[in-house]
C-alpha cells in the first residue's frame, strides 16, 4: 500500500476534489512531461520518429491489459468510429441486441444504418434476451450513467448458444476492472477515462480472422508497410488488426504510453480494490444522510437519484462530479482518497 500511495501522490496534484473519472481521468505527471517534450519536438522541427514507437508501445500495453495477442488490437479515434465499422459489416435485416440507456457511441451507428433490427432490453435481462436470429449483442461492460456492471460471462454463454457475436465497450471499465477481451468477438475502449490518457485514442479488439469486418476507414497506416502505402490504393493491408487503424494522434499516444505504464505498475487489481473501497465509503455515507444510490454492486461509479441538481453547487465548492439525467454521478479512481469522499458527503449534508 505504501508503494501504491507513494506512486500515486508523486504523479497527481489535483487542485479540486476530482470525482469525475467517468467523464475523463486526470493526467499523471509523467504523461504531462512526455507531452511537453513531444510539443517541443514539433515546435523545434526535430524528427518525430520516436513518437511512432509510442504508438506501438500503447498497442502492446493495451493488449496486455485486455488479455489478447497484440495482433488483435487496432487503434482509432473513438468508440463510435469502431462501432461504425462493426455496424457496416452486418447484413441488412440483422438483429442487434442492446441495453436500454447504454452510451450513444455503442448504439447509434447501428440505428443510423436504417436497415438493421435494433432491440433494446434492460441490462439485467440482456443475456436471457439473446435469441435465435440475434446477430450481435452490443453492450458496455460498465454503464456510463450509473456504473452497473454487465454479466459478461452469462452474455457470452447465451450468445455462443445462439450463434451471435458480442461487442463490448470497456471504456468505463478498463483500468479498474479486470477485462477479458479475448472472451468476446469485438471490444473497444477509449483512452481518456480510467486509463488516464489524453483524448484522441480508442482501442478496438477484433478476432484474429477479423470477424468479417471490412477496413472501410483504412488509410496509409493500415498498410503492411505503412511508409510504402502513402500514395495510391494500399497494395497490401496489414496482416494484423492494424489494418483497422486510423491515422494516429501522435501526441495522444506519447502521453498515453506513460499513463498505461503507471496502470501496469500499480496493477488493475490494486486499483480496482482502491476505487471500490471509496465507492463503498460513499454509499455508506449516503445511507447516513438518508439517501440511497442506484444499485451497482462492485462498481467504482456511484449514481444518486435526485441530487444531480446540486452539481453546480458542488463545483463551486471545488468538488467535481457529473449530473446525469438528474442523478449525481461520482466516479472514484486511484488518485482519490477517503478525504475526498468525506468532502463530497460534507457538502451534500450542508
């Protein structure tokens, strides 16, 4: 624990009580320093070759966190773009099963196709709702709005029984909740929440046979030899998931590499235990105030009905949370402390 605490305190110096990681995580000092150096490279006209090494280091680090071979990991800019590639691969009339109220980036590309049958059910019923004819189940591992955690093993078993594929968004889970991307056909995650990176990167995990996806957004970086693929059609697409890469936001990967190194140093299990302990402390404190959070056992995200309107008051008091449809959403991560929880409770009790 001493090593955990000392590492965290050396990396983070928040000026507020920041309890809003479900919106975006804080950058560690090592990432800030790397971003500064990368900016100087551009400003001074020095070669940017080393920045491409950061891109591949991030791909490898995420593969380790996700528990998959690196050849299954593609790099893009957003979950919505990855969802769009998956949506484009489905035949007209295919049924896509989703969770009610899930995050838009996981859902909307299926809806805008216009010729797919998109069916939404409560998250708790998603596994039992897979049926013959379901082509794909798309769901977030942890719900953005309230932190509820999907029963992914049950979902995968149901999908396998009916011949459906699965697509999981790990954006609100990767970094604090152990993930097994290899158990699913497709999965995605952004870089700027629990993984502590800058905005501008999102990972996509695909099967080694690509699962029928077409690299419809492929540019030069998707070539087997990228620097030989800059002009004209790409002669040979990458033999790995890199064929689904989008042009890399280089500065993002510079910072993200250092952030992922910190996550790996601390360990997802230790981070998750820390985060959940703070969430549980908040839930217990709410009970003493006569309030009850929405059910989301084991989650680092806590959503409280009826308190969203106090978000502005909390911000004025230096406490950063979110208002989601009238619910106050607090999200706890490695840089938070019991004192942060108590500060939030203190303002709410006033």
